């Protein structure tokens, strides 16, 4: 018998790896908030699915996402005999992810079932899924949004024809959706769209619409159906001359429609998903709604895509936080765990605040959506301004949070073998697609001034503040800061001061998020973690600070430690974070 020889510890033991971790269990606030907003019974029915998904995100699904990222789709123009093919070959890893997102989870169909699921259910599942795979969530979102727009504005015959496939969870029957809007000369200036729509006669003598032109950036380029903005012949210039069309890839007789995928884009991120350039060569399409109302009808699809961008940004930030927290809890340096080092705790808190703000924001929009769709005008106005707010601010925050998480991992975070680089690349998408930050911030101002959305939000969040059992000091501080943020945005909007619209929009976003988090915090009592986070948002995101003043906050260390270790925070500790200038 020989003595057992223990293997010496190596440097690899100090490189924490989250592969196989349970990302649902690692994020207890997700379950607590969903239970709060959905109710005990609804949450109990959903929880097993959330737990199963959370266990797959950092393992099986993350491996598939990493593989699909390294093997982007390929466009095949022709067969070996020279026949037109126009086929996009997707890597098997991406196809497997499609089967999970569209089939198992039904992320594109949950809102379109005979008994639709609550929007919050769909977005909660998306929030978890996107922590593994970001690129596929674009086709999922566009399929869901296209179906919504078609049902709202499409001819009943078109809805009856295509809805069963769009809402299917069978991968062999499913129709995926897309949105073809961007043109080289137009960009964000949609009024300059030049794609033509001509009324022509087909071989059977029937009047049909045909589209001619080039679309410059078409994600999910081989989608079965796409919504397309075009300008019918004879209509006026500008937005009033646009119409919305449904473009099928395959015509009813089984032939391929007359448009070509010219090439696929070589993108920084979302490499797993095919984005391309498309030339319309007399492609047959179906008019949706009224000529001249095209942009207004497509705006509904764009807004749902913007909301999805916000949800995805929140998910990316949470994945980044999961990675960072796993690293600091399991890595040692200078004789201490990283999570116990004060400077690291401050860096993590700077990441945690925007992460949690985005989560509260998308959950609130999801709760308002059913009311808005049911005809509640006040709820619709709140959704109208909250949606571009989350698209603007959360997507920009995701770029910083994912970058900071890479730094927490250190040098290997810059290596493509780990998730950090993919998260960072993907995070930059949100601030560009469906409107750049400037365009979306201007839309916030437009909603505030022209559509009375800010007045609705003032009332809604004011009522929340009044009803919640908040400490008097918290309520007063939140009310004062929120009023100032609303006044600042309205002042900028009325003056047409575009240069300040981003600053004003950021202030309104964080003031609104602080109220939402504070109200959640007192509802989750006796754990006042989210009230503490709301107070920290006031301090670090909204109230003035002297960059030359080095003022220690005695209460911070203990509360930061509790927040980062998922321990409860007392009411007194949360109140101790309230800035003096806010009271």
C-alpha cells in the first residue's frame, strides 16, 4: 500500500470559473421581486421553470452561445449548378438555442397564446436566457413585435393566415419575424426612406404591391416575414408618405419572393445572428393599415423592440454581476478574498446600482403594458415615456457594467475563452439599434412635451410615493428629486434645447428608478435592501457631489458588505445611506 500523494495547488485554483453555477439561485432578488409583482400563486407556477433555466444558463446554454459566437452564419448565394439559393446556414449550436428560445420557452409566442402570459413572465424568462445568449434575442423580439403589430393593424385575412405559424412553438412550423427599415441615405432620419412601393398587376390580373429598393441593415435577414417601411408612388415626401408592408420570404405558390440578401454583416457583437443587406427587386408585399400611417404603425413594433433592448441590457448587466461576484467570492489576493476589500466593494456597488435600476424599470413597464393594451390611457402614456428611457439609459449603462466586470476578472477577462469579451461586444448593440442614444433621448423629450406622457408619469409615481409605507425622510427626498427631474426635462423639451436632453433624460430615469426601488424595498420588509439601493442612487446618480471632498461614510462599509453578500439590510441602515442634502 502506498501513501496518497496530494496534487500541489496550482495557479488554476485561483481562477474562479462560474461554468455550471445556478444563475437563478445566485440572484435571490429576482425571485423575490417576481413573487412580489406576480403574486404567490402565479409565481409558484413559474418558479420551477425559472429554476430549471437558471441552472442551464451558465452551463449548457452558455457553451452553445460561445460556440455560435465563434461560428457565425454563412450566406450561400447559389447551388453548385448556378441556381439561386439565398440560404443562410446557421451553426448547429445556434439552431439548438433557437429550439430553446422559440420552442421550449416560447419567448416569441407567450403574448400570443389563446390565454396570453403576463408580459412580466416573458421578460423574466428573457432576462435569464439573455445571460447566456444575446444575439438570438433580437429575432425573438422581432418575431414577438411583428406578431403584435400584425394583430393590431393587419387585415384579418393576413392575421388568420400567418398568426398560427408566428405563434407556434414547433421549430418545424414556426415563422420568424424581422424589421427591414434602415437605409443608407436615411439612417435615423426615417422621413428620407426611399424604398418604393408600386401598385402593379400580377400574372393572374390581380392588383398587388411590389417593393423596390435597398435596405442597409436587416437583422434576422432570412426571416419568414418582415415588416418593411416603403414609400408608395405618388405619396408626399416625409413621414406622411410612408406605408407599412408585410414581406413574406415565400409566396403562397411556394416560390421565393423577389428580393436578394446581398451580403451578411461582419459585426462586432451578436455574431451568432445573421444581419445583412437586402435588395428588393419587385418583391410582393401586403399593405398593413393605411398609407401615410406606416411609421406610426411601425413605431409600436419599434417601441416593443426598444423595451426588449432594455430587458436585454438588464440581463447582460446581471450576467456581468454574476461573473464579478463569483470571482471576488472565490479569488484571494494579498491574503484576503477580493470581496472583502473595500475598494473592490465600491467598484462592485458602482456596477450593482445601474443593474438593479434597470431590473426595476423593465418590471414596472411589464406591469403597465396589459393596462395600456386594455385602453388605460394613463398607463399607455407611462409606457410611452418609460420605454425610451430604459432603452436610452440602461443600454448605455450595460456598456460600462460589462466593461467593469471584465476588469474584475483581470487579464483573462480580455480573452475570448471567457464570457466577458462577448458580453462587452454585445452590450454595445443596445445603444445603436432601434435608435441611437441621441435619437432615443430626443424621443423622451417628444413624449414628455407633445404627448403628455410626463404628466402621466408624474401622477403615477407620485401616487406610488404617497401609497407606499415609506419613512418620511425617504418619501420627501424622493419626491423632491423626482419633481426636479421632471421640471428639468420639461424645461429642456419646451426650450428645444437638444444639447441637454440626454442629461435631463438620465436624471428622470434614475429618479424614477429610485422611486420604484424604494417602493419595492418597503414591500419586501423587513429586508430593506432595495430602499438602501434607492438611497444610494440619490447619492451617486442624482445629487451634487464635490469631487475634491474626501468624506468617508461610516455606514457604507457594513451596508455594502450586506448588499454584496445578499444579506438583509435593516431600516436604520438603509436610512443611514440617505444623503443629507436630500432630506
